[in-house]
């Protein structure tokens, strides 16, 4: 049967089906099997959050729509949710639709059967009338039956219903459904009728692919059964998630193949996955449509306009990207880019083999298409893919400044290999540009080399730019004051381009922020933002917003930083038809950092996947921050093995990119030390901390990790505490406070405060420690700054167990309770006739440690008589007669 969407007249195609109600058309017994819930697969992945979302959407007289391409688990997710919530409904009636249900009478008969209506109310038994009249009678009758009950009617595979007359009946069904009915649809296509009225009445909910696809953590959990046998590593699982973007069916098929056979093949070459892609996803595609999809797969992003410009190189290509998206294929709009689309990476990889003829020609056409629109980074990228060296050199010679504005480090570094011999040495302009490129890529040694050997005339002409570039390099290497001095020289020399001025002001803002001079840093940032707006470049504006957000992060204003970052991302998205630049990637990464600081790990996880991919594509050093955050997330979840895997991946990536060791070695060694401390491996932690000594003594402040020097000192404090050297730990902590003074970054201040609370418990007893801890918690709660608690969870747990029950009830403290595995249960001392005071608590703690009364008096600097008085009161309140009994009773009550 031809599809209505292919342009046939609806009245012609469905004329026979729409003519009349035919009595006895369906045989009830033969169709009963279509009214049963499908079975749930044995290896179904439980998804409680999704099930709750589905059940919450099935309110009385409401419509739930599950819309996603083939293979996103619409049916299984709905079945699973309804099975879990079966007690909420009297009946769940499921209808599995097919193309034969396009006849209105057939559909109405199925609905009548599903609603358990008497035979007299079935279509054809109502004494004539239109389809609409018959349906109205059915719905009124349903409303009269069992008013107190709640039924759910599910129409699965709604995309098979293409008859406009059937679409009208579906609209009537959901608009006029009775109070005792909820309706759910699953479909690869959007609803075949208007739904805005239902939305305004809060009677319509749509769950799309974003909710149905697996999250990264769900993907790891799904493959957990395979991991104990070493069939698949965490690196492989992470690759599977990136390749599929959480597409459930390919993941399930690959998992079955993995458990069935030890032979490992790329997912797109695995038999069952190939059959799924070829048969279920693309089975209805004509040859011309397949050619269209193969051409789309060659591009990272495609619009209808770009597709039309390229399709002449393909003989038979008859499906625009927008049409492919409307057909329910795994081709989704690029967020914020208008009518631009990208294929799911798995389908894209499969479509690329075998290659479509005319590839080089299409890449050259794409390059020229972007070049005509002054989008030089994209023009360069596709010129490189076309293999046309002359075109590559032409773009480089005509648009070097525009290429730098594009901030596409990866393409520019690739371009250098294609430049004619000697061109770089002859062109001072290109040398400056490539010094910037190497510096942006973290290759500071190569950047400095290109700054040597200028002729006196060229050096004089390029003096301001050379100063600006040296300032950028110095800041990248972590030298704050020298970078400030060099940036001031660059601005004073004059003659800088707007782009060079902008970057120099951002360097100043970053350096001043690292020095704790937030007000001056903000002034420099305002100057950078003004230059970016005057240049009219959204990528540069994104960098200015990024710099502003870093200032707010240094001040500890997480809420303001998040607002800035989200606003900056929204603004950058208004520029159409352009892949992500470094500025936008930095915004995303710092938004992940804010989410991590606030403990919003699910949000952070999803965003980190996309911005890590962008960082790799543009060769942005922000990838190091992305991988560091991934290490911290794994550590927070107790997956230390995976944390070390990520450290190894980060190290390999930095090696492959030839990044200077000074940028990444201290970061990775600090992460190793933190992981070893969490694992209780103090000797391994000490070895990693020892490797940090040169960087600690150098006093460098990395641009991506401004709190790194203080956190390295905190690692030493933690190592001293773990080894029992509390005197040295206190001295180290005091040294941190003395070095920073009033310029202590807020996040670091929280770390220092928490470590001080742990030390105070040993130095002055529990009351002093509790007071310090409560003060830090009040500070952190103002910005929901929970990451220091997560980092120090091992050190803090004993103290939190003793103090948590006395914290006030609020959202932040509940989050702390979840982090430490505690809850806000009633205070144990409330069961006593008279609660234990703070001073008595301190004495009790020391009694439990086995100290004598005189030792307690000496430690607390009180008289022996006072200690004995406290001990008598403790015994009386606990209703015991000895020290030993007091300790036992206090532990029973949770006081110790």
C-alpha cells in the first residue's frame, strides 16, 4: 500500500475503507491476541525514573504520546511502567496496530473490544450513522460504565495509521474520552492531528527520544553483567554509548551478541545490529532515499540548502534532511541551529560503508558553499577532506584571521601539514597565527619557537602581537604576575587587532581572577565583552562569557555562574549552520563544573558527553577538564577502577596532542593521589603527591584549574592525616591560609574549613569540630556547594555520623545525608530525659577513647573536679553506673 505522505490523494487511497460500516467485518476471537500486553524481555533494563514519568503522565482524561524512531524501546518502556503501576488501574487494554487498521470500521471495532463494550455498541450494530456518531456513542457508554474505575487504553505503533479519516477519529477519541479513561500512543511519527488544545488543558504529555534513550550510567549498568567475565571494559562501554548515544535496541542486540560469543566486532559490523539497521530502520527506503542518507552521513551536520547544493553529484537522491527527520529516522535537529540535522553516529558509521561515489567532489562543493558564507573554519575542514591542496592553501592565505576567529584548532593544525614548504618562514602573519594555534592547543614550546627568528622589521611591526601572544603563553603555563605584566605591555604598544585585544583582556581577567582581584578582573572582562560585540562574532562573545563565569566561580557564586553560562550558550546558538567552537565548548564544560559542584550528577553526565565530543573535534584543551570531571564522577560513585581508566585516557590524549607536560601532569597526579586516598592506599597517594612537589613549589596557577595549587596542598594535609601526623597536617593547613590570606578562593576555603573541622575533633574535641563543621555547611548551603564534601567524604564520614542528626532540616542537608548515607532521623538524645550537652559530649568522646579523668582534664584544660562532675551527669542521664556501661549505652543510642 502506498503511503499518504508520498503525495497520493487521501480520498482516492482510502475510498474503499471509508465508505461504510460493515457488520461482522471482524472476528472477535481471532483478534483477541491483539489486546494483550506484550511480554517484557528477560534482559530488560529497569528504568524507575522513566517508569515514574510515564505513570505520572497517565492522569484521567489525559493522552500520553511516546514518540521516537525505531528501536528506542517505546513499547517495552510503556509495558514495563504499566506492569509496575498495575495496581493504579482497573484494566489495561493494549491494541497493537498494523497497516490493515487504516479502515475506520476496523479501528472502531478494535477500540470497542478493548473498552469491553457490549456487542450491541460495536460498529455496525448501532443502527447506522457515521463513524463519528458510532465513536461518540461508544465513549458515552464507556463513561457510564464503572464510573469509579480507571482504565488505560494503549494504541501501539500509531505510525501505521495514515488514513486522514482515522486521524479524525483518533482526535475525537482523545478530546472526548470519559473521566475513567487514560489513553497512551506509541509512534515513530508525530501525532496525526492538532494537540495544542490538549496541551493548554494539561491533558497531553509527550515523551521523546531524549527520555527514552539510555543515559551513560544506565548503559554502564546494562553491561554490568558482561563485565565480570572481562568480555567488555569500561572504555569499550563508554565508546558504545558515544556511538549509539543511548539508542536502546542496538545496545541490547550488541549485548546479546557479546554474551553469546566471545568474538568482538565493531557494533556497526555485528550481524544482529546490521540486520536491525538495514531491515527495521531503513527497510522501507527506496534506492534514491538510501543515496540521500549516505550523502548526509558524509557530513557532520546538514541542512536542506546544503543538501540541495551537493545532490547534483549523486544521480538519484530524492529525500531532503527535513523529510528524513519527519519520516521518523534517527536524524535529529541540531539544537539551536534552525533546520540543521545530524544522523545518529551508529547509523552514520554504517551508512558510510561502502563509500558513495563522488565523495571528493561533494567535499569540495561543501567547502565552497561554506566559503561563500564566510564560514572559513568549515570551508577549510571540507577542503582538507576533498584532498584539494590548492584550495586548502587558497583558504589559508585569504582567511587566516577569520580562521583564528573560528577557533577550530584541529583544522588549523591539520592545515599546517599541507602548507607549501617555506611559506611559514616567509610570512610573519602566518607565523603569528600559528603561534596562536599552538598556544591554544597547549603546545607552548612550539609556539615560542615560531616567535624566534623574526627580522628586525617584522619584529617591530608585530611587537604588540608578540607581547599579546607571550602573555597568553605565560598564563597558560600558570605564571600569573608575568602574564599580567606582558599583557599590559601588549595593550600599551598599540596596533593590536580587535581579536588580539580581546584575547589579551581575557588573559588579564583570568590572571587577575587567579590573584583574587575579582573587581579588576571584572573590568578586564567587560572590555573583552565589548570588543567581542563590536567584532560581531558569537564565538568570541562565548569566550568573554566564559571568562566572566570563571570570575564568578572563583568567588563561589555558583548560581550566578550557571545563569551566565546558560545565557551564553543560548546566545551562541542563535548563529546558524555552524558546528561548536571552543568558546561554546568552554561554556558547556564550565556548566558541567557548576553542576558537579552542586551534586547534580545526572545533568552533568548528559552534558559532559556532548561537550567532550566537541572538545575532541576542535582539539580543545578543555578535554582535560572534561576527563578530570569524569574521574571525579567515577570516584564519587565508588568506581575507582574506572576513574583510573579515565586518568590513563587523559594521559594518552595529551600525549597524542603533544601538549606540554606542565599543563596536564600536575592535574593527573593530583587526581591519582585523590583516588588513592579514597581507596586507603596511603603509600601510593604519597608517591603521587611527591611528584607534585615541583609544581607546588613553582606556584603556578593553571588557567583551567585555578584552585589547583591550594588543592595540591590540601592533598598533602589529607595524606598527613591518613598517616596519623596531625601536627604536620595542621601546620600545612595554616600555611595555606597564610599564603592566600583574603584571596582564598571560596571553593578552596570550604575544603580548608572541612579539613580543619576534622582536625579540631582530635585537637579540641567534638564540640569545637561540630561548630566548625556547621559553619562550613551554612556557607556551602548558600550556593549548594556540595563537591568539597564529596571529595572529602572518607575524612568527613566519622564526624558527619556524630553531627548530622543535629543539623537543621533543609534541602542541602538532605543532600548531605544522601551523600554520607545518613538521614535526618530524630536525635537520639531526645529519647533521654535530659539530653547530653556539648561539653558532656566532648568528655564522653574522650572517655570512649580510654583516657583517664586527669588526661581528659589536661586535654580540655579544665579541672579534675569538673571532669568528674561531667562524668557523673553523663552516667545519670544515661542511667548507668560505670564508664564501660556509659560507652555501651551511648553507642546504642547513636550518641557515639
